[in-house]
């Protein structure tokens, strides 16, 4: 029966382990699915904010907002999960008490055992580390203390008052620190206990929830298996019905043989079990007898050893008592000397400066008398000890005194180690508390930022519904880019540069220039890459080849805006200035398109970047080496002023295109607000003439 119970228990243990494994695998699968969903949601949310105008700063803000939303949703989901678990526990508590009491108790006992063993191992490891740290720190403190004691011994007489005050202050500080440490330890113990209970409750709840889910799945699987088995058995029975009549005799014979074999095996197993029980009982009786005999022998041996130890301890006690009496006498003598020294110090402090020499002589006399008294007392004690004991006894007494001194040093060393360990633990607890506080503050700040970002986005979306459409289009573009890597910025920039440098098709050139204009507006790196591959001379040559047709005007506008985007980076302006034909080409364009407000404005922007915001040497070079271009700018300025006066009389803004020009050139309708061309030309001419005068 014991073997059968053991076998049944092992089977139950295997079944429980299998159930636990299934529960853990299902939980991990659910966690992986949730993590995948969260990752997909985070990617989708991050894609909503990128590409509003393909600007880098907006993309960074959108990525931060997306991360904050993901964290907020995860926190909210965790809170909802905790509330749902609590509700489920409250609803299922009554049923679990009646149906799963034994299983819950068994699982609780196993969990407690596992946790206790884990805590025991962790405590052992911590104890070893603390013991090692205490030993090392105590040794170092002992060396330092001995050095400090040697230094203090020489000046003890003059700084006793200061040392007593410092000692009192240190003692008060130590008491204060000890109180703080005790309070911190109590709070830490309470927090650890609360955390352990919360962890145990969470584990227990999770285990119960997984058990319920697994039992439901097991019931479903069992029902499905039963249905499948029933169908299969019915099919087999129908198939074997025809053969059963012919093979009935053979089957009966085989069945009887199998039953007989089973009965024989059962009887053999029963006989083996009975024999094993009998042999076990005999062996246990023999073992009990051997145990009693061993106990009797051990007790006799212990009695003999105890008698020997008692005799040796009595002898050692006598010697230790003699050494202790000598130690007490020396301590009394040392205390008397210390009291005399203190009295002398007090007398010296109270005495006046006139009696300093007399007090000094008395001090020396007292010291001589004390030394003589100590010598006489030592001689008297040595004579008394020699009369009482033999020289060998004196050697043993000396050894006992050394033993007592070693014990006293060990106690001092242990107390120092304990004090150092308390200080280290207090500092470690303070550091851990500070770290936890910093982490908590960071989490609170991040949650507040996520909440503020969510509210801000909701308000912005309510005020500007078109932003939702922009975010949707940006997300769609981002998904397309992820599906096709050739749509990312580096690949598209490379394709546009290849088209610009190789092709002569005007349609492809316009598409490439439009893309490069947007890319240089978004990223200064694209502008630097264009300068490095040598696209500035190609674009200047393209400007020289363009005429006044509408497609060429579009190409000229794209090229001028690309040059303006490159010129916004101060480190790239000198690379544009190195092309000596840049000023003649831009001035020629300004003169050719002086009636075209948009193109004139863009050409003036490029010249302002080079000649107004650039170094003074560039302006002086243009004024001295290219005076004809300055005259051209003056003529363009005069024409622009006359046109502005005419438009002012007609009460129309200078940059406003006419209806005929707006119908012919849609680019004129998109003119950005800003200073008019007359002001830009005036600033440019004034800068050139001012540099020449300087």
C-alpha cells in the first residue's frame, strides 16, 4: 500500500508539473501576443506624426509623443487588468473555497517552500558578503585607529577638554544616526513585508487564473477527444463486426491468456511487495538495535571526554583567575594614575601663570612617586606570585593573560565590525531610497507628460480636424516606405541626383529638382551631399541654358530655391561662392525676370545670402571686380521703384501679380509674404556700396 500511495503521489506530481508547464507556456504566449500587439500599435502610432511637412524637428516631436502615448496606454491597460483581476477574484472566491481548497493549500505550501529556500540562499550570500566587508573594513579601521591613537597619545594632556567635547558630540551624532538607522530599517522591513505579500498575492491570483483557464481548455479538449474517440470507436466497431464472428474463438483464447498473464503478474507483484515489506521491517529492527548500541557507546565516550575536559577546565580556570586578579590590579593602578593625571591637569588649568613652575615640579614629583609606587607594587606582586606558584605556573599565567587580552581585542574588533556594517547598511539603504525616489519622480513626470501630450493632441485635433488627415497620410506614406525601402530619403535623394547629373529630359529634371528642393528644405545633410557631388556648377549651367518659357521658369524657380536652401547653412556658403559664375548668373536672371515678381524675389534671396550675410570681402570683390553688375542692380532698383509707385497709385501691393500673370503662371499665386523686392534691392545695393566705402 505504501508503494501504491507513493506511485499515485508521483503520478499526481507529474500531472501537476505538466499542468504548470502548460499554464506557463500559455501565459508566455499571451505575453508574447500582447508584446507584439503593443509593438505594432507603437509602430502605427509613431508613424502618425512623421512626415507632416517632412521636417526633422516635427518628426522628433512626433516620435516622443508616440512613445509617451504607448507608455500611457500600457499603464492604463495594466490598471484595467489589475481591476479586472480583482473583480474576477471577488466573483470566483466563493467557488474556489469549496472546489479547490486542497489544491490551493498544496500550491501555497510549495510556493512558500520555494520562496523560503530562495530567501535563505540570498540571505546566506548577503551574510557572506557582509562578513567579508566587515573583516576588511575592521582591519583598515584598526590600522587607522592605531595610528590616530599613537598621535593622540602625545597630545592627550593638552586637548582633553576638546576631546571630551568632541566625544560628546560624536556620541550624540552616533545616537542620532543609530535612531535614524533603526527607523530606516523598520520602514524597510515594513516595505519588504508589504512587497512580499503583494508579490505572493499576485502570484497566487495569476496561478488561480491560469488554473481556471487551463481547466476550461482541458474540459473543452476532453469533450472534443471524447467525441472523436466515440466516432472512431463506432467506425472501428462497424468495420470489425464482420470479422468478429470468425475470430471470436481466437480472441477468447487470447483474452483468457492475457487475463491469466495479468493475474500472474499481479500475484508476483503482490508477493514481491509483501517480501519487501517483511525485509524492510527486519532491517528496521536491526537498524534500531545498532542505533541503540551506537548511542550507548557514544554516551560512554562522551562521559570520558567530559571528565577530561572538566579536569583541564578546572586547572585552566585557576590559572585564568590568577591572571584576571593581576589584570584587575593593573587596571585599578591604571585608573588611579589616570585620575591623578586628570587631577593634575585640572590643577594646572586652575593655577595661574605665576605658579606654573611650582606646579610643574609637583607634577614631576607626582610622576616619580607614581612610578616608584608602581614599581614597588609590581615587585611586591611578583614576590607574592613567586612564593605561591612555580616558574612553569608563571608561564601558564602569562599565556592565560595573553588569551584574555586576545579575547578583549577580538570583542573590540567585533564591535568595530558591527558598527562599520551598520554604517554601511545605513548608507546603502539611503542610496537605495534615493534611487527609488528618483525613479518614482521620473515615472510621475513621464506620466504627467504623457497625460498633457494626450490632452494637447485631443484639443489640437478638435480645433484642426485636418491634422488627422495629415497624420493619416503621413502614416500611409511611412507604411509605403517600410514596404519599399527605395522610397526613403537617402534612396530618393540618390535617384534625384543621378537624374540631375545625367539626364537631359526636362520632365525628369523638373521632378528631380522638385524633390531636391523639398529634401534640402528638410535636411541640411542633403544640401551638404549635393555640394560634395558637385551639383552647384550643373545647376548654374542649367540656369544659363533656360529661357522665358513656363517649364523653364519652373526649373529656374526650383534651382533658385535649392540654392537658397543650401545658403541657409553658413558652412556651405563658401562652396557656392567658389563658383565664380554664380554672381553673374544670378544678376542676369534678376535682370531677365525683373517683371516676374516671384523669380526676382528668389534670385534676390540668393544674392542676399551671399553678399549681405556673407563676409565683407565678398562684397568688396563684387564692387571692385564687377562694377557692371552693380550698375545692373541699380537699374533694376530704379525700375522696381517706378513699378512700385505706379502700383501704389493703383492701390495694389507691389508683390501682387496681375490677373493675366496669375492665369499664365500659377507660381506667382504662391508668393510668400515678406519684404518686397524694392526693399531687398535697396539693402543689397547699400551693402555693396557700404563695403566699398569701408
